[in-house]
């Protein structure tokens, strides 16, 4: 994977590393597949997609501390003052700094939290006849498993609302601020931007993250 250019605006500066982009588009596919498989009663597939999503969220949480600068929570989680200052600057001509902006960071955190809750509840969920259950449902009573299933359904509705808001925000940036955020999440690069301080891709830390994610999924299946 590529490195960014030296400091200063560059015609195609790298602002997102490959791991974030892979996490993002895999999450989009897996949420859709998990919904489709649950709606159509393919629960074996639902658990497979859900467990893959579990691995992804474990990886993303780890990458928020060990990943490249734009991926780190400490880099983009800001207080109310920074958020208010950012909102005052949201007008044309808009030239965003690389990375999540202080307002968008709230949506990023909410989406990641919703994904964490979604997969966690799924692990303990029990369906009405007790036949189709998550891999950790044997650790809880039937009633607790049913409560987890109901929470799983509620959080799914919240997740959908957050996704609608997320996509609406992207449309707002495109239409009102003339800024296409989506192409950068695909290619990792943005035209005429400051570099995102992505640096050389940390392959060893990436490998550790993959092993960690795999280990958590394996552990869940072994318990
Ligand atoms: C991307 C993550 C996930 C999404 C979007 C998702 C979504 C859903 C949806 C929409 C339903 C149907 C809810 C209903 O109308 O009753 C469902 C049911 C269920 N899911 Fe997930 N799920 C995810 C992850 C998981 C995981 C990780 C597991 C466990 C390995 C799991 C286990 C279950 C079970 C057992 C049910 C049946 C519950 C019932 O019948 O009441 N899900 N899920
Ligand atoms: C299941 C649906 C979706 C989920 C769960 C989701 C989740 C997320 C998350 C967690 C992030 C933060 C990325 C990170 O730091 O790891 C993010 C950012 C982003 N997403 Fe999505 N997303 C979804 C759908 C979409 C769609 C459909 C698009 C494009 C049409 C999109 C475009 C983007 C872009 C451009 C960013 C970066 C925003 C920025 O520049 O700060 N997402 N999304």
C-alpha cells in the first residue's frame, strides 16, 4: 500500500489507508447481507456474515489505537468547542482538512458503537422457538436470550437511522459544499488536499489486528 507525499498540498494526497477503506466497504456489504439473510431465514449465513462483522469491528477498534493517524480515535474525537468552530466554517469555498471532521466524528463513533452493539446482541440472541440462536446464547437464560434478540432488532433500527443520516450528510457535502467525500473513501486520495499523514502502511500492526480479530471470532465459537 502506498505512502503519502511530503507535507504541503498535493494533487492526489493520500488521506485514508487501505485498511479503513476495506473495513468501510466490507461493513456496508455485510450489513446488507446480514439484513438480507435474516429477512429470508438463512440463519446459517446470517451467523457467518455476523461473525465476519464481529471480526471487522474488533479490527476497527484496535485500528483506532494502532492504525495510521487518520484512523485513530485520538486524532478525530474532539470536544464541543472544536465542533462549534468547525460548524462555523461549513460554507463555500469548503476545503476540508484530511481525516474525519469534528462533527462527522460523532457520526463515525455512533456508527461504530451501533455495529458493536448489533454484533454483541446477536451473539446472545435466541429466536422465539429457541432453534436459531447466537453462538453465546447457551451462556444466558431463554428470557435473557429473547431480550438480546429484541435489543438486536431495536439496535438494527437505530443502525438504519444512523446510516440514513450518514448518507444524507454525504449528499449535503456534495450538494451544498461542493465536496465529494465518497471518492476519497474508495481511492484513499483527495485532489488538492493536505496529505493525511497516513505514512507508510504499518503492515506488522495490520497483521496483528487481523490475528486479533480472528482470535476473538475463534474464541466466541469455542466458548
Ligand atoms: C452486521 C451485523 C448484524 C446485522 C445487521 C443483523 C441484523 C439482524 C436482523 C435485521 C434480524 C431480524 C430481526 C427481526 O426482525 O426479528 C436479525 C436476527 C438475528 N440475528 Fe442478527 N444481525 C447482525 C449480526 C448478528 C450476529 C453477529 C449474530 C450471531 C452470531 C446474529 C444473530 C441473530 C439471531 C440469532 C437472530 C434471530 C433473532 C430472532 O429471531 O428474534 N446477528 N439480525
Ligand atoms: C451499511 C452502511 C454504512 C455503514 C455501517 C457505514 C459506516 C461508516 C463508518 C464506521 C465510517 C467511519 C470510517 C472509519 O473511520 O473507519 C464511515 C465513513 C464514511 N462513509 Fe460510510 N457507512 C455506510 C454506508 C456508506 C455509503 C453507502 C457511503 C457512500 C455512498 C458511505 C461513505 C462514507 C464516507 C465517504 C466516509 C468518510 C466520511 C469522511 O470523509 O469523514 N458510507 N462510514
